[in-house]
C-alpha cells in the first residue's frame, strides 16, 4: 500500500490528509491535521485568514503566510509517526480565484531555499506584490464592466469562460492591479493562482494551473482549456507571457524539491497539479459523475454538481472544469460561516446553543425571516452589506438563528436552479456540516436526503484521492474514478431525511424569500 498526501490551503486554515491506498486493500485515512492561520501564524496579523484593510470591498491575504502554513502542516505530517517512506504522491487544493504575483527572481529564489529556515521570509524578495487579492474581494466592479464590454458582453464571456465577470475572479483583479500599479504589473513575471503557486513551491519550479481552478479567472476558454486571447487582451497588456500553462488535473508536475525533502525528511514524492477547493471537494464528496449534489459550508457556502458537458445559464453562476476532465456547475455565497458566526456571537451562543436554537424553533420560523448580507454578497450581487429583518425582533436570538440558516438554504435553492442538478441526495461538507441541525434545515428546504462523511475537509481528502489517481496513471495504470470515489463508502456517517411537510412549507417560503430579495435589490 502507498501513501497519498492531500493538502488544502483554504481561507482560514491549512489542512493535510494522508490516505493509505493502493491496489488491493480498502483505502483509509491514516492522518489528518489542520491549523488556523490566525492562531498558528499570528505574526501575519490576519483575521479569519484575511489581512485588515481600510479600503471598501478589498480582501487580501499574504502569499508568505500560505507558504508558512504549508510548511507547518508538512512539519506535522513529518512528525506524525506514519511510515512516510511509502509516500508516493502529493496533490493540493486551495481557495479559488486568489492570485500571487512573482517577479523575475522567483525561480532562482525557489531553487535556492534554505531548508534550515521556513519558506515565508525567504520568499519575500520573489514577490512583485506583497498582498494577494482573495475570493472575498468585491472591489473590481469597474474592471468587470470594462472586461465585459471589451469581449462583447456578458453572454459571450459566460459562454466562453464559464462565468460572466465576477469581482473576485482573477482577471478583473489582475486588471485592477495593472491600472493601479502599472510598474509593479510590468515587474511581474508570473501570476499564479494560490493553487499553482503552492504547487510551484513544492517542486521548486513553475507549476501549471488545472482547468478547474483556471476556469475561475474569466480568462480561460472552457471548451478547449486554453487561455482565451480576447479575454487576456481585455484584461491587461502582455498577460499571456505572465500566466502559467494549463494542464489536466492529473498531470504530474515534478518531484518534491530537495528543500522539502531535507526540511521534513520526506521522500521525492510525485507532485500532482493542484486545483481549487471546490473542484477538489467534488472528488472528496464522491461526485465523479452526475449522481448527486454537494453543498460545502465553509467560510463561503457553495453548491455544486458535476456536468458531463457545460449547460445551464452560466450568467447566473459558474461552470468550472472538474478534476475528472468533465465540468461542474457551482454557485457561491460569501455570507456562509462568517454570517452564522455573526448571529452566534451577537446572541452570545456556542455552536451547541446555536443548534439548540434551531431545535427550539419550527420550520418556517413562524414567518420570521432575514436577508443575510452581513458582508458584501456574491450571489446575488450585493456590494453594500445590508441585513433586512421581517417580523423578527432585534432581541429574538432563536428567531435570528433559524432565520439566518433558512435564508442561506432558501438562497441556495433559488440560485442553483440554473444548473438543473439532480438534488435527490446532497453530500454535505465543510466546517459547518458538523452541525446536524443545520443539515436538517438543508434536507427540509431541498426535500433531499443529506449525507455527511467522516471527513469534513473534503477538499484535502479530494486532493489526496487525486494524488492516488494521478500516481496510478503515471505508473501506466488507469484507475477508474468510481474506484477512487468508493473510498468514501465506509466513511458515510450520517443521513438526514427530509420531512415532507416541512419541505412543502419551504416551497412557499422560497417564493416569499425570492420576492423579498428582488425587492431589496431594486
Ligand atoms: P474554510 O475551509 O473555508 O477555511 P471550513 O470548512 O474549515 O472553512 O469551516 C470553518 C467554519 O466552520 C468556521 O468558520 C465555523 O464557523 C464553522 N463551524 C465549525 N463548527 C461548527 C458547528 N458546530 N456549527 C456551525 N458551524 C461550525
Ligand atoms: C468559489 C469561491 C470560494 C473559494 C473559497 O468560487 O469563491 O468558494 O473557493 O473557498
């Protein structure tokens, strides 16, 4: 049996999962560890993984923090006591859309890293931009308009790249950087996604992006998985030379560099192309065909499902590449865990108090409702945070708890219908999927069975499963995705069945919610 390491660099945390898998026995997770950036690396000064900023709509983090986060989880893997001689391949997952700007000295810097020291400080001189814009940024509406106009409208952009222009997408972010700081843009040699940056770090070279994460940029032609020249021209001059290549998600980029081998006594394992957290989560929740829908309740909430071919009105959401080589539809909500935390903290609750509030209030919340835009919202686009309450007293804690969760689930039903997904079964993942009461609201709102697995970090697990799949392929042995996804079968932990009466009631609440949302947006 061989070991496969899956890494995840998300908004708030870094995670490593080691999968023991091979040709015969049942694959098994033998190690899992997570660290919160704010706690583990306080010197970077992040809050929930984000650097403080006074500028409206701006959200950024530090690429050096991500490097040191990677180093810290690898240190834990190295001291886990598992037999790492059997480590054959590593793949990774990262928060999507964020971008890292390297200068011309980066390649030399990466190949000269000193294993006596953590990577962060050593990489500072390789950056053309100290702060990386991340997916929570909503400051590029102007650039979105400019790019949309230049390519001939949002329908064309959505059809070619899988999405209309979105503020957080990498293309509009690159354009803003170019407009604001043309000299720093000119000094940028390579613009990586968080995923391809960390893969580059592992091999000490220059790693490609995969079509899954590449499709979150408004720059890639989805059908051919290649850069779309019109979009590049619309974004910034000379961009083609600054972007990495695009390679299938199962590509082996290289071997773990000497830096990491020496620093953590690791083998020269194969390093597989990294992807975005949502594409990796598709694999880690067992979505390898159009057989189910997944909902991730992480910092963002996302709903997604596989598509054999792109379909639906992608002006409404996104069609990304999937790690299987197919496609996936996705809708993303910025007011996920942080909105739930806002209500939890406002009423001085713990998560168990939050759950108790859900238990003590009825489906439909006796008509109490809110629109949950505590921070700028992606779906629907709400740039100025606003929270609207209906029949909800300001001191009604339990009412607020149910109202925020119901609002999130109703918004998901409404804004995912464009995908035409089969939602008979929902595979729930992400930190908040630990909360069974939240899953009960999900099951009732969707009228679908909700399944939860032992591992709630499906992005890291999916990365480990991708490493296994790619390693087998590199050895000349095609491993069916069904074999890979069967890893999850013994991990099924919980099934939450919908209540038909509650589901009926929520159909009506969805209509009311949609009307209130439309009124608020007018
Ligand atoms: P990300 O990968 O985006 O960093 P995670 O998937 O790790 O986020 O989820 C982290 C979030 O999970 C926390 O911000 C917290 O709000 C939420 N969370 C953790 N436990 C619970 C719980 N029992 N109930 C609700 N939410 C929870
Ligand atoms: C997806 C999105 C977020 C990030 C952070 O489009 O913006 O889900 O990937 O997890």
